C-alpha cells in the first residue's frame, strides 16, 4: 500500500513540467497573436499584462515552481486573447 502511494506521488510530481509546457504553449501563442494584431499599440494594458505574466511563468518554471508557472501562463493566455480581440476591434466593451 505504501509503495503504491509513494509511486503515485513520484509519478504525479512529474506532471508539473508537462502541464506547464502545455499551458506555456497556449500562452505564447496568444501573446504572439496579440502582438501580430497590433495589441502593443491598440491594447497596451492587456498586452503588457499578458507579456509580464508569460515572463513570470518562465521564471517560476526555471525554479521548478510549476504550479505557479501554470497559473501565470493561464493568466498570460487569457490576457493575450483579450489583447488580440481588442486589437482586432472585438471585445473592447466586454473587457473593460
């Protein structure tokens, strides 16, 4: 029983980097789409908020704080999408 619990704990702890990489990919894509849509000029707050959360996610991952990295990447993706939508002329009223 103890061996089973221990092996689960070890295998579950290995999921952090994988989960982070999945979230990071989405966040990077959202921030890049926002940049290409003109968000640095059109949705300055949302774009830079997303960009800084993306950087913080990478910083947390660098110190193996994967849950914090996942949380930051999720915020980055959300705000990257908001910035993209604002820059494209959609969602402006919904985000403010």
